[in-house]
């Protein structure tokens, strides 16, 4: 039997996975996987690794601002709106109601995957309640960014903010609207956006964008459009297991992230409840994923950012360039103050440490354990992060060993074990998985329970 990464997935004497038995259905919950930093922690890789233990993988928020990378059998894939469980055969993947979907980018993503031999149509379902990103949302995103000038957010430019603004402003168009008077609703929304763009003196050409967008609508119609709230709750009651895949990271959450330099959705665990229609009591394991260091793309505070050759070394060794935009990611030491905050907000039950191998050649590694603000030491993540916030570090010995080919925790160098223990003690949660390279196989389970 292939090594299972999920404690729930133990098989009984007849080889039936416990979670598929009816008598266990009462206990079956939705597990969530969430980024704990500023995104790009490696969520795509780990969702793919965990998928064999689940029946369904569902994205619950965000949109094509996400870029989730998976590597296996010498191939590399970057997913934007399609859940990362799509490559593990036979599993249903759902684009949930909390997601904003751009038809043109969705079409490109589907075509890329189909060209590489992956048939999606029978196992990718889309929620009728997911909102559509209109071609003008992308233009509005650009217009707002140029209006902000040097205070710009540094968005991915995919129209995420304007699409969620229309959702909360009760002006959004949903996937389900495609089934009722859609052209009329679309025309009204576009006219309203054009007026907004005119008021901002923003110049644009909509022709090609709209053409691609409408082709994308035809692609969407090829898929099964579902009432995902009912579907998910029904399959849960049948004892099926669901993994909710987060996008972005807790520090980019609209409520709890480094506002206003955040994305426009709830990236936290509670976002899985609203983004899938799952009651809070039905949330099970909460996997919190973080890198052995820290990165950020776009503007906004980043207390442990390194501007020197160490920062550049992390960028080079970790290939820290955006999977969607190609932008160089800002790099720095691990920030345990921010991580502790994220763990508190998300209720993390299991930690997953990524990109440990990137630290393989460092003599010493720093970990930020507190901030100093105006001469005072602070361990709780503060309301505002500005220039007066100074990270306070503990310096730990590096392990100076190539970990990329390791297969089990028994091979871990002593210094690496000490690094793991230090993080676990500071954060109060066990590290359940360790990633030592981008490939699916470069993942090591730790038996800590
Ligand atoms: P996501 O958005 O959270 O899914 O993360 P991204 O895919 O944007 O960024 C993570 C990057 O790190 C990708 O290029 C992955 O292939 C790569 N990666 C994931 N895990 C590891 C690891 O353990 N070591 C190394 N060196 N690279 C990794
Ligand atoms: P994944 O899922 C890293 C950042 C942008 C910007 C801010 C707002 O791959 O981890 P938006 O386009 O959402 O309005 O941009 O959020 N951002 C991400 N950073 N990873 C992501 O996704 C991100 N999605 C958005 O860089 O700072
Ligand atoms: Mg990413």
C-alpha cells in the first residue's frame, strides 16, 4: 500500500478506507490546507500529495491570482483556478462558490491541461454561485492601481479586487446566471464599468479581451455546473472526504492580513466555511503550510525582509520568482511572530514545512521570535507594521547537508531536527510533513503523534 499522508485514511482489515464506511460518516469533516505566510508556500504541491486520501478537492476563494505549482514524473504544471487535486485520477475537483473565475484564463488553463493529455470534463465541477471576473474587472484593477501611484498594492492585475467589490456591492454576475438572461445582465455590468473607467480617464481596448472572454464562457459550459453547497454537504453525509484548498496566504487575508496590502477574499480557515457552504463544526484537520524562510510579492510590510546578498541567495536557491507574474519575490528569514498569529486565526492542527532544502547550504539560520517597537519587545502581531518594527532574531546552526534525496526523517541531520523542534516549541503545533524539493516524491512524513 502506498504511504498515506493522512491519519484518517487508515484501512480496516477488509482494506476499506475508514472514511468511506457509512458508520463513520458522522465523524467525517472537511480538512483545509492554508498558506500561513504571504502566499506561494507550496500549497499546490502538498494538495497533490494529500489528494489520494480524499474523494474531493475544492478551491474555496481567490481566483487566477493564484499560481499553484506541481511537479511529478519530470513535468511541471502551474494551476490558477483549477484545484490541485486534478492530477490524481478519479477524484472530483470543485471550483467553490467563494472563487472568482475568469473565463478567458480558465479556458487557457483547461486547454493547456488537455493538450498534455489530462481529461478534466468528467471530474471538474463548477459552483453556480461562483462569481465571474468580467473583462472590464481586469481593466478596473489596472486603473485603480495606476490611480494609487506609489501606494499601489502591486496586485496580480487579474481583476480580483473589482470582481469581489461587485460581489459585495451586490452587482456581481455568477456562473448560474449563464442559465438566465445572461447577455442582458452582462451588458448592464459592462456599461457600468465603462462609465467608471471613463471617470478615471483610463484608456483601453476591450475588443480582444471580450472576444477571448466569450470563448471562455463556452469552455465553462462544457463542465458540470453544480449547486456546490448541496453537493458538498450531501457527499459529506455519505462519508466522503473533502480537502479544501486555500489560495494566497493568511497574511494576505482581507480582514487579518497586512491591510490594505492584501487580497480581497478571506484566505483563512473560516473562508472555507463561507467559500464552500460548510458549517464551522464540520471543519476537521487544518493543515498550515509555511516555508523554512519567508517571501512576499507585491507591496506591503515584511518585517524580516532581507535586502542584502543573503536575500538574493534565498531568491536564487529557492527560484523565488512569481509563478503567474514572473515578478522576483521579496525574501527574508522566517517570521514566527506572524506565523503564530496565522496559526491562532486559522486554528492550525498540523504544520507543513516547505523548501527546507533551500536552507541546506547556510552556516546559520535566523528565526524572528519577537518584534521590538519603540524600545518594547512584542510577541503578538501588531495592528500596524511600519518602519519602527524591528525583528528580534534567534540564530540557529545550519545543517550544511543536501536534503533533496532524503526519504525518511531518520536521515535528517541533527541541526535540522533542532530547527524543527525550535519552530514546533515556539509555535506550539507539530510539523507533520517536511518538503525537501519541488517534486511530489520529495515529501517526508514525520511521526509526531
Ligand atoms: P503555492 O502558490 O503555494 O502553490 O506555491 P507556488 O507554486 O507559487 O510556489 C512554490 C514554488 O516552490 C514552486 O515553484 C514549487 O515547485 C516550489 N517548491 C515547492 N516545494 C518545494 C521544496 O520543498 N523545495 C524547493 N526547492 N522548491 C519547492
Ligand atoms: P498563491 O495562491 C502570492 C498578492 C499580490 C498583491 C496582493 C493583492 O499562488 O499563493 P490581488 O491580485 O489578489 O488583488 O493582489 O496579493 N497575491 C499573491 N501573492 N501568492 C498568491 O497566490 C497571491 N495572490 C495575490 O501580489 O500583493
Ligand atoms: Mg503561488
